C-alpha cells in the first residue's frame, strides 16, 4: 500500500499562528494552546501553540513548534517565537529576531536591509491581524537555532545573513517535490544578476565549487545547480545571462556532453558509454574501450584513459558539453566547460585560461581569468 505523506506548516504559518495566539491574549486575556488560521491557498490549518507569555516592555510572545510533516525540512521541531507589540500607527512593522536573517544583496523578493520574512508570511500575518482590528503592530520573529541551521542552507550565498528566512508561499508545507527543490535554486541566479555578473559558474556540487574558487571566480557568480543543469540553464537564459561556465566532476558533465541535462543516475546514466565512445574516437583499443564500459565509476575510467595516454579526450568532451548546453538554450549565451576529478584536479577544458589559472587562487593567472570572464 502506498504511504500517504503528511503535510505540515511553514515557518511563516508558525509565525502567523504565534501572532494570532498573542493577539488573543492581548485582546481577551486568554492563553490558548492552539489556533486555526487560513493559509493563502484557502487551506484551514490547526496549529498547536506551546506557550504564550507577557514579556518585559509590554510585548506578548508566543512559541510555536515547527511541524514539517513528511517533508525533510531542517527546521522541523524548531521553536518559532513571535513577539507582538502595539504601535501608534496603522501598519505592521516586521523585525528580525535571533536566528532570522536580514537581506544584504539585491535580487531577492525583498529590498536590502529588510528582515528575511518573505511576502507570503507577511501576507499571512496581515490577514491574521485584520481579524482583530487593533491598528498597528510590531511583529518580531525569532528562531534561536536558526543561526546554526542557516549555515546548512543557501542563505549565505543568497546574501541572507544572521539566520534563516521565514518562508512559505501559502503556509502549507507539503512534502517537497522535485519542482520545489529546483525552484529553490533559482534565486542564486537572481542575486548574481542583481550584482551585475554577466558570467555565471554553474557547479553541480562541492568539487566544482572548490575548483571554481581556486580559479579565482567570485563567490557571488558561483551557482549550485545540483542535478538540474538543464533547468538552471533555462532559468539563466530567461534572465539574459551572457555566459555560463560549467565546472564539475567528469561523471556529471560527461552526461551533458551526451545531451543529458538531468544528471541524477536514476534518470539517466551515460557516463561510461560517453567516455568509451569519445575515447574510441581518439584511438583507444577495443579491449580498453570494453574496460571503460565494464568500469564501476568514472574515476575508474579516468585511470584507464591515463594508462593509454588519451588525456586529450577531455578537451573533446568539454567542448561537446559546452556545445550541447548552448544548443539546449537555442544559443542564447555562450558556454564553457571545466572537467575535474574527485581529487580536484582539472582534467580538461575547452578554454586554456582555466588551466593557466589552476595552480593558485592568488596567482596573476587567476586575476587574468577573472578579468577575462568578468
């Protein structure tokens, strides 16, 4: 029997529930252990409230424990504290407490300097506040563990400093789909474009990121794509990026050379076949080609290629990956490719500048590479 996955509620919904519990206390003097709110998609949520208390300075603070359902959300079980204070105004002012970040780079949904409380949660809180018709409010949201948890997210890359973002487009947290994960990667491009980077470096993982930094490429231009290289190429094309540099492990980018743009091995795994075909075209013997096809990993194939002195094949594969990527977006921008191994060595590239700058992140060659591409 197929398991039905449980939905949960977002940090934004937790904050909105906390605001409602605090306002009930503020207006009626009642401490509640749960509230109902209506998510922005119309779903009614019943959210437990762990604590409501009056604090020094006249504010009311509520604690709600985040519940993520069956979504692998890192904030599951975290305490979301919402403090509400009346102000002599007719609007809601949002404050970032401990563990909630602040926007430091343009390109996101909020201007620089604002608390990282996204428009969805703000609207949800405003809807709750209108139920009470009490005028202006100051709403401060804190997630104490957010300082630590934020380091496991893309927030530092996106320019959200000091903690987590309060997120959620509706308030309902449904088990993450592939589309949701892909869409969470796109803001990296928006931030880079807003910072006026014309060339972006797409890295499928940590290995490519390490090499990109060693070559002297700016952190703000380095974009994590995970397995969704095609999706991210399309997102870059929509934003009129001028050039993309693909930088990653041979096993990932050989798939791109074969025309595979979702590189998870359960979707498509043409690594060894691609390496074997290109090596054969460069003169590798039939026996050695068979060894590549029988290899367990791309790293094993690298050893076979090295023994046969065919390292030149990597330039061919890099060039084909670049051309395939350009064709994928109908030549809307130029693409270059850097292929590396697990040890972080550059195997090959279709541009010599990368190899010249590969020895030291502080070398003049690395500075030349930055000037050339940025």
